[in-house]
C-alpha cells in the first residue's frame, strides 16, 4: 500500500489541513462572539434604564454596535440554540460506536479518504459510497471486501463522523480497534 505522502500532493494536504483549521477557527470565533454579546447584554441589564447608552459609553462603542450585540445575544440565548461544538461532540460520540476495525484497516481507510471528494451527494448514503470506494481501491494487505462490509454497517452519522475525523488526521489509536 502506498503512503499518503506518496499519493497525495503536498499542496492538496496543505489545503485540506488549512480548511480543517479554518473550520475550527470559525467555530471558535462564533463562540467568542456569542460570549461577548451575552456579556454586553448582561451589562445592559445590570445598568438598568439607559443601559445601552451606559454600556456603549463605557466600551467606547456606538449605541448601534450595542444593539447588534443585543440582537446576537437574543439569538445565542434562546432555548434550543445548539452549542457551537455540537457537531464535534456528536461525531466523537458516534465514532465510539462504529464497528471496530483493525489498525491496518484504519490506516488504509485514512489513506483512501485523503483523495476522496465528498460532496452533498454523499448525504444520502455515505456508508454505501465509502464502501464502494473501498471495494474499488487497491489496498495492499487489506481485505477490501471485509473493510467495505464493516463500513456499510455504519450509520449515516457514524460514516460522516469517521470521514471528518480522518480528514482532520485524528490519532488513529483513538478509534475503535480490534486485534
């Protein structure tokens, strides 16, 4: 089996790593903006009547900026608002329940998905599409039929979680492994 370094150009790996980092940065930025807006809303509430003007003056902002923060805080604080890291936590939980693979199968799957183009068409049957890719691949020292069968047993969310984890270069030893 070839290594990812041999088959995946450096520029493609760099772009994939940058995309993953940018996604994590965006999620963190959204969380920080929500926390800031909620803090401003608390300040306005604590200041009481004329709180918008008081907080704006204290921060050196325009009242319009305070109004935008208050609008964001209303959205962030509403019941049922999903936490920024919900997908990450969901994916982490789902991965623990996938059919365990051998260490060699995880390495082969990691190598394979580095070159896949996953788009919206994968939403309907990601396990089936990934299993088809496994069967079509030439993977040394890996029974592609057995690996494809294991992949097909995964749910939609489990498959997307595995794809995301392997794209982000998760430590393969943390994945469900069997001897």
